[in-house]
C-alpha cells in the first residue's frame, strides 16, 4: 500500500479542519478525529503546565496516579471546549449558509470567526469543569 494518497488526504483534511472549511475533505469522521487530537494535545499541555507551576507537585512528578488524574481532568475540559467550538461552527455554517459565510468581510468576518471560538471556550469550560468535578 502506498502512503502518498493517504498522507495527501490527511494533509487536505487537516487544512480543511484548521480553516473551518464547511466542505469536508476525506471521510466525514476525520473532522471529529482532528478535533479529538487537538483536544488531547491541549490536555497534555495543560497537564504539563499545571505540574510545572505547582510548586508542591515536585515530589509527585513520579506518581502516575497524579498524572492520570490531572490529564483526565484536562482532557474532559479540553473535549468540552473543542466540541463546543466545533458545534458552534456547525450551527453557524448551517444557519448562515455557505454563500453568506463566504461573502462576509471586514468586521463581520472578524466577529464571526472570533466570537464563535470565544463563546465555545466559555460554554465548554463551564460544562467541562462541571463534568470534571
């Protein structure tokens, strides 16, 4: 099996996901996978950041249970934020339609592509913190 076609589809799909392109490249489930990968990366980052900034955690750096606990907490919050943002973009694309989205310019475009992620972070973090306990 040659990897070039697969890598090409993955690259196109990643660019489509990153740009919030309403036209999916590759299988439809791939956008969900990219969202999950992105959320896992953020969960790892925030777990590392939490341990690095917590002065009391130096003695616990070797404790797998602490790492697992904080990674799980950060993963739940990251998933809630990531899927909130994705859901808001899906709703926005459906409500406004592709033609209207493509015609947005200036302040309207800036507001759309900045307000939805900010709202998604706010909604997702509230839900994530509540679920993570």
